[in-house]
């Protein structure tokens, strides 16, 4: 019986040692480590006429539009149901992509750009190609109201000498 108790004791000690020798399965995270909090936002390339036709469909969606710039404007600023202050923002118009023989602005799309960003592009001319990303934040008056978070000039059209005289 003593041999049996000794064998059981040896097996118990051996089992205990193997349990203690295993690495812990705990993940330790350093709370002071900086994390990359910027997440990449995906934008859907859209036709501006589709946004105008279905503003509720594009509500709160990240969209990207490439279009011909028309002009900076105050259209839609300080309108209470879709408030964007004229002190902080400027709106701009793009040209209708479905009209090519003359310039008609797409006024149904209210596009708002931060004034400090707009001042960097004050020399834009009607017909210059721009690309902008942002989000439709309202469909007041049945129109699409869009905040721009990134504005890029793709190409500028050369000025004619007759335009400058």
C-alpha cells in the first residue's frame, strides 16, 4: 500500500508541475501605447445628377464627385433647416454634367466647403475640373445638402486672352 501511495504522490506532483509549467493564455495590453485612431473612410463615386434625384438615398453616405467647377456662391448659407453659417462656410456650384453646349450650374446640389479651404482655391475658374468627397447631411427643400471634407483641383482650363480683356 505504501508503494501505491508513493506512486500516487509522484503522479500528483508531476501533474502539478506540468500545469505550472504551461504558459499563461492571458493577453496583456499596454494602455499607454498609442493606437491609430484614424480610420480610412470609403467613398462611393457618384453621379451628381443621381444625388440630386435621390437625396434621401445618399443621406449620411460618404460620396465622391468629380465635376466641372462653376463658381463660389452663398447659395443655401444661413438657411435654418440645414444650417451652415456664412461665417464658417462658403458654398460652390458645379456645372450640370448633362448639358455640354453651355454652362448651367447644378443649383439643386448645395455643396458647402470650409472657408479656409475655399480661400486656397480662390483662383478657380468656371470649367476647371474638381473632385470632392463628403457626406449628404440634409434633404431640406427636396435638395441634397452636402458637407465637403476633401477638395482637390484635378485640372484647370487655360484662360483665353479674350476672357481676360
